C-alpha cells in the first residue's frame, strides 16, 4: 500500500481529492489542512505528501519548508516525499516548491491519471515532472525580484504605507520609493497596485 | 437518477469533486469548466448545477447570471437548479449567488455529506442553506460599497491610475479621488491598496 497524505485547506476539496486518489486500490489516504500537516508528516510516515501549492498568500509549503529546515534527519526525508499541485500560470508557487526540495510536480489542469502516476513515482523514490509545466519551470527560474524587493512589496500588498515600510525595515522613505520604482519597472507594471496584482498572480507574493 | 453538473475551472479539482459526488449511487455526474457550463446547462438539462463560487475575479456565476438574465423561460429554470460552494469569509461570492437566484448554499468547509444533502434538496425543488453560512449571509446583506464605488475600485485593482479611471468613466480626477476616499473609509482600510486587499478578500471585487 502507498500511504498518501493530502494537504488542502478547504475541507470539501480535500475530501474530494481523497475520493479521487482513494479510487486506486493500492493507495491509503489521509487528508488534512496545512496546520495539521506538519504534525501528521512527523507521526504518520506517509509515503507521499500531496500539497496544493498554488495559493497566493502563505502556502502550506512554507510550513513544510520550515519543517525541512529544522535539520533533523527526518526532515530531508519529508521533502523527498513531497508532490505539489501547481497552476501553469503560477511560477512563484513552483519556485517555492523547488526551493523546498519537492520531488513531484503535477499541473492542476492535469487529468487524474497524471496525479496518480506522480504519486507512484515519488513513492518509488523517483522524481516526477508533469510535461505541461515545462514553461512554468522556465519562468520559475527567473525570479524577477530580489528578496528585499519581495519584502517591500509584501508589506505594501498588506496595506502598509511607504512610511510604515521604511520604519519597519529601518530604511529611509526615499529608499523604499526607489525599491517600489525598481519593482514596478521589473514587473512591467504601470504602478504600485499593478505590480502587486502582477506579482500575486504569478505567485511571487 | 439525479443528473449533476459540476462547474470548476481547475481540472484536477473538478475531477476530484466528480469522484466525491460520483460515489452516490443515485447521482450521474458531468463536470466542466465555467466556459463550457453555459452550453451544457442549455443542452444537458442537469437537475442540479454545482458551482464553486468562491473566486475573487470573474466568477462562473457571472456567466450563469448572464444566462439567467436572457429572459428565456428556460433560464429561470437554470438558477433554480443552482447550488453554490462558498467560503465563510467570502460574503461577496455569497451575495452574487443570491443575486443570481441560487437555491442551494454549501460551505466549502463542510463535510461531503452536507454537499450531497444539498444536491438532493435542490434536485427535489427545495432550497438548501448550510447552517455554517449564517454569519456569511448576514454580512452578504450589507454590501459596503455602491455599484459606482465597486466600478472605481475594480479599475484601480486592475492597475488603472486615477487619471485613467477618470477618463474611462467620464469623471474629474477630483471625483475619482473622492470615491477612493469614501471606499477607504467604508472598508475600514488604511489606504487604497489596503481597500483593494480587504475587498478582494471578502469577494466584493
């Protein structure tokens, strides 16, 4: 039996994914929201952990990433069992999954067979990459913004003013404005709001 | 047999919901993305149409709403077969579903049994409201922004500048600024970006 842990924060979708994968006679399913996933990954020893990575805000991946950064022998193991579901138009989510060390990548517009194949491959200790994600991988390799720029833009997206961002990061307001100009230019946006929209859509924020 | 049409734009989730509902022996499932849903609603005569309404951008509901506004005898029928899945924290999506005339409302954090019960009720010509959505209904009744304010804020969220919005709507820039101030005040936001964030989160945009 392949033991599969499905992580999704919306219960009806989590149960639906469990119903889908649970049709395979050789797969035993456990489903959980992201907040419980870490505990389950520790205790349940699933063979494959399937995570819907395509969310614009804090992703369950960040939880799992934090988990795999703790350095325990067990945690490297956790990333090696990770299979993520990502949208083609969301290179940022794919990038986070890559950074965490995920082994399987399935497009959210794939047929169920693709997901099931991916689960079997990752369970067998192999890598699995959905062909439909080739272009997304390419865009995921070119992060348009620096860490600092992402920090500034995240704060702006949360509604912080230039003054608040400056105080919070210990910068002058002029420097924050310079960051915002660079961000707007690099994302090809018309203005700050447009830069937030573009970056959230691509999953960078 | 109850014929169920499942509408979701993400294929793997659409297939997953189909697997979930398809476990019921008396339900026959068809699943489609929103762009095909209208055609299917016309031709397929499903007994119940289940739509994931909880999206911040253009919802499939708008398609179906347009459909039910065409005035044909058949269309009133369409809304009467509509069951929506909505998040508790998204009164805007609930409001759109109410405005379209949906008959069933199931919380996305419900157990599958709740969805199946809702489908049976709507198929039987009854209304169905998930108790978990009581608070969301309350908030859905108090739309905080006027139609005009929503138009202005939508344009701003798409990255349009005050000048562009003014030109597009045939207003002075001063009037657009007044609208933005009113919007910021009414949503309890700190500034324009914050107002967009709050309104998108609640599903008003």
